[in-house]
């Protein structure tokens, strides 16, 4: 066997000792190998992973040719040693060698690996000046380079210049569009390529399935599935996972299950994707069952599997199961994965267990923007704004750059407080990185301005939002309804219908509330019927409460009660409270008393029901009954929760609690309120039949004539 064949054999079979022995014999006998033998030595050491030895051979070569340089550059690129590969490419050009397409591919791949678009452009410029035409491998690498560096226009130009694009270049471009979130453009590229008869392979199919899943375009996804079957594309783990993700995200869980079970031996990625899809579609029980089957099948869950299934336990009935899963995660050592720790934190936050979430958060090896966003969002949803603001300060102190989810949480704080100046400053911060065009942040901006009462600003953001989803429409509609702008809210609903946007249950809460504000009883009943009969949305207690409020505002308390009796489910406290409030306004003592009894049968210690009933008695001048309610409240030690308010003044947030005596800028708040009350009485103000005393008891008196 020749020396070259021997070196090639030892390199391919990873025989390090024998390879070194041959090299040692060459040195011992004092022979000087020619350039071809040295190239085989170089290649052998590279295949063995001995880069230092390979570089030593290369540096001591008395003569090098193009193969020597190309071999070293290609291996450096493949092994992720990008800087070494680019350095070799530069030295090769300086030595007067003209790179071939292998050298160009290695150098461009190195640039893509480290995101060095400047040097990539320089190499592209050299190819354009020196080479007569672009090799398909080089073109594919250029597409990949520009795509990974976020220069999608340049990537598309290179792709369009390829005379006969293949599946590799198509997959590179599709992957780049997916990673950049430009899903529609990616779908257009695929359709154009398909018309141009570019062959689809497993990788391009997986990429375009990801595009359809992100766009939730079930129709195109199903057509692609049919194309894959017709073309005989193998159902490898990437394609199967893509199909499951597509059907799950589009709400077709039955099709996702069929795609999953049609595979003989589903891989862990397929299990994980189906579990995550079930969680996203609210099928938590199915997700947990799948996880148990996965475990029974002998498959070992990975960090993505644990992250996916944890979302299924964020329910009051399954908290103990979630805690057991957390114990399993700790036992297997997966808590060191930030992704899993973030999922555990999120599970505890959604379960309302803030203490446990804090403990998990503090025990994490390292925090990232996701864990901080989860903690901030969890505290905002729990109404603990001071803790959320403190977490925000910690985020900035640690040098984290806010992303669109961070800004969404900040805007939620600004809207809930409300703090319009903070909200405006946040809006300015959002515009700089271009997040304002994102539908998630745009919806949060609309919500913030609406909650702060700046409906014109909310409408301006809404109208300028390039892409609207159902959340955007609902936020604007509900914002108008909550502030009493019923006709404007109904106008938004009409535009929704013209644009073909399918409403959901939240949409109809806003629509029914809007009808209540403008007194459109017949129209409200029509919308309620359309919700159930046309859109097939089962009515919730919120909808029943809105309709009861509609009847009550028109003075038809009997009609409201009849509507409650026709409702198939047992009404909750909120519904009876709406009826009771209407009875108080319309002085319907009998029905109001009945509604109060219903509330107290559900919750005997409901303070607001006692107070509202005492109001009804007081306004009817039934003082003995009102006193009896007061005695019951005293015996049960029932007290109304104190009011808690925030206000913003000169970029500072001030909180006020009912009954609190505090000074503000040198003035006593109570003294100011006493002065304002005196002025009201001087102007002829007549108080209600009941008003609260500082000690939480109630005084009843007849309004002065």
C-alpha cells in the first residue's frame, strides 16, 4: 500500500497511534515528503481532530499548493474555528493563490458563523471582480451569510441571481426569513420557487411548515402536506415535527395526533411538539397523558419537554402535580437549564404562588431576559406593581436590554396605575428600536392609552398599526366601551366584521357593555343571539352580567330576572350583584332583596352585598331593617376593604388608602377634603342617605330637602 493510501486509511479509521508512527518513520529516515504526501499528512491530522499537529505540518511544509490551503480553511470552517479559517484565507491570497470555490465556501461560512458581514462583503466583492461566474455552492453560502446577518434584501438578490436555484439555496433563504420573523416573504419565496420547479426536500419542507405554523395558515399547510406525500418526501423527524407544530398551532389537534401516530417510532422532538401544542390549545389533560406515555415508552425527557409540559400544570387542580414534576426536574438535574428554570418560575407565577416563584428565581444559576420578563409580568398580573417596578430596576442595573415583552409589561403597569407620563416615555423608548410596529406592543400601547382615558391617542396607535390581531381589535373596542363611548365601540365592531375578523367571547363582552352604555337593549339582545347562533360562542357569566345590566339600565328589572331564569347555568355573585344594583337604581325593593339573598347564599360574608342591601333599605326609609343589617355586619366583624388609589404628579407616583391621614406638600389631605365638603354644602349639595364614617361604621340619615 502506498504511503498516501496508508495515511488516508489511518485518518478515516481514526488510528491516531498508527498515523503518528508513519509520520515518525518519515522524520526518522530523514526523507522529505513531497507536497502531495504532506497534504495527506495534513488531512490525516485534521480528520483525527489534532489541529495543533495539523497546523505544525502545514507551517513546516516547504511547498504548498491550493489543496493545502483549501483543506485547512475548510476544516477550520467546519469545526467552528472561524477566525483561524479567515486568517488562512487572507494568507493564501497574499501568497498569490487564486481561491477555488471550496476556499470561498469555507471563508464565507466562517463569516456567517461569527456574523462578520463586513469581511463577507469583501469576499463577495472579490468573487464579483475576479470570478467569471458564481458556483452554486458559493451562492448558497452567500445567501446563508446575508440571511444570518439580517440582510434579507441582499440574500434575496443573491438568490434571484442564481440561474438554477436548488433546494439548498431555497432552504437557506427560507430559514433566514423564519429566523427574522418575515414569514409572509418566506412563503412567497417558496411559492415562486415551486413554480420554478425547484425540488423540495425534507429541510425546505420543514422550514416552510414552520412558516405556515407561524402564520397559522392551515390551508397552505395542508396543501404542502399533500405535496410532500405526492413527491414521496420522507417523513423524517424534522418534517413530522413541522406537521405536528402546524396542526397544533392552527387548533387542529386531531390532525396533529394523526400525524404523530402515523410515524412508526416518533422521536422525542415530535412528542415534545405535540405536548406543547396541547398546552397551547388548552388541552392540559391530554398534554399530561402524553407525557406519561412518553415516560412509559422509555424515552428520557429533555429540557424542551419539561418546559412544554410544565404549562399544563398551571391550574389550581394540578398544582400538586406541578410540584411533583418540579421535584423530578431537580432530581434529574435539569434545573441548571435556564429554559427549564424559566418554565418552573412561570408555572408558579401562573398558579399564584409568588413565594415559590421567588425562591426558584433566586436559586437560578443565571437569569436571562425571559426569566426577568416572567417575574415582572407575574407581579403585574397579581397587582404587585411596586415589586414589578423593583424587578425592572434590577433588569436595567444588570445591563439587560428590554425586549417587546418587557415593554408590554411596563405598559401594563402604566395603564393599571394609571401613569400616563410614564406611558408616553415608554412609548418613545419603543419607537427607537421599531417595536411600535409589533402587534403585541401595539396592542399594549392601545390598552395603556385607553386605561389612562386617552382614547384619541389609543385610536391613533390602533389606526397606525400595520398588522392587527384579535387582541388589538378587542382592546380598542373594550377601551371605548369601558369609558362609555358605546357608538365608537360598535363602530369598531362593524369594521371588524367588514375586515373579516372573527370575534371571540371577549369581543362580545365589549359589544354588550357598549350597548349598555348607550341604552341599546334590542341591539344588545341581537348581538347576544348572534354570538351564540352565528359564531357558536357559548355565553359566559360576563355576557349574562352585561345583558342583566342592559335590562337594568332601561328600568326593566323584571326582564333582567326573567333572562337570568332562562340562562342554562347557575348565576354567580357578579350577575346577582348587577341585578341588585339595577334594583337599587330603580327602587325595586322586593327583587333587590331577593338578589341580595342570592348573593349571601353563595357567600354569606360578602361585605358589598350587605352594604348594598342596607343602601336599598335606607333609600326606602326602612331604618329598622337598615339597622339590622348594620348589626349583622358588626356581629360578623365585616368591613369593606379600604379603597386603594394611585395617582401621578410631576413624574412621581403617590398612593392613597381610604382612612389614611397623610400630608401632601405640607397640607393635610383631610383638611383639604373637609374644606371641599364644606364648599359643596354651601352650594346646595344634598348627600345620599348613607355615607361612610372613618371607623368603618355607617350613618343613616334622611337627605335634607
